[in-house]
C-alpha cells in the first residue's frame, strides 16, 4: 500500500507536540517554520475549557495557548473511540481506510503516512507525550516522531488487560 496524504482534521487528547528545528531565533518566530502544537484531551467538553465558556471553571494555561494560536470552534470526531480517533487525526483518514476500529486490538500499518512524518520530512523535530494506554506506541501511532513518550505510569500500569463481564452478579 502506498502512503498517501489525507486531510488532517483537528480533534481532542494531549498527544502531539511538534517544534521546528530552526523555527526560532532568539524571540523571533520564523514564519517559514511556525511552531505546531496539537493538544487532544479525551472526553473533554468544550464548556469545561474557559476559552470556549467560563461558566464552570477557568483554564488559564489553555486560554494562554489559545490567545497565541488558532482555536477551532467546530471540530467533529468521526470515531468516538480514542485510538481510531487519533489514527484519524494523524493520517487524515477514517477507520474505513486505515482499518483501526477500536482500542487495544488494532495497529496502524506503517504504510500510512502520518502528519508527524510529513512535518519531519519538512525539517521539524517531532515529539508526542502520551497519557493513556489506548495511545501506546505498540498501536502504531509513533510513526514519524523523534520522541514518542508513552511512559504514562508505572510498569504495572502498562500490564493492561480488559475486564470481561461474565454476566450479572448473583
């Protein structure tokens, strides 16, 4: 299968931090290599981030980033599950194309081109910092990253198994 570039769509979970190799010089920002920061937060409602609504709480760090970047007011997840959604974001495709339909049992094939690979090919240093098992590197999302930090807890936390229900308790 040939790698192809799709449309990368925004979504939400602390995943992708990309900084350019030669992007800044002192305090100047090089417009040829702007910083790119994608933060995704699994199951975060917009009314719980004060850049969208300050009704419930304040999120000053996210607000500060929003003031210096681009805020999307309309974003749609094509898949309601963490791993497939992130495969969608990184490849610009959907499960019908990349084949990841659920957490924990599918892996992104190395033939798919990711946004991290595109940025790396353009001279960016790329890094991802993962906070949960569904995005562990073993599921193939580490393609194109110089650093893919998926040490999100103790080694005991990484010994993951799914809970199987045997029916209602008696």
